[in-house]
C-alpha cells in the first residue's frame, strides 16, 4: 500500500534499460562463444601442419 492507503500498481522488476543491457550481454556472449569455436576449429586444422614442420630435420 502507498501512503494514501491505496494499493499502488506493481513496479516492474527490471527497467527497459536493464532488459536492453541483458539482451546486449546475451548477444555478446553468443558472439564470443562463436569466435572461440572458430578459433578452436582453426587450431585443430593447423596443429597437424605445425607438427609436420616441427618434426622435419633442419637442413
């Protein structure tokens, strides 16, 4: 109840700015995860080549 004795409308738990910040965080987290997967896949492609180069005797 408010000061006049009437019930006030329930306040939203989060504001629009907070929702937008949460949405941006979700998008950013997805982008980071996607880039990490791509980097990992690239590393898996490059590693065999690096081992071949490292195992060849130098002239």
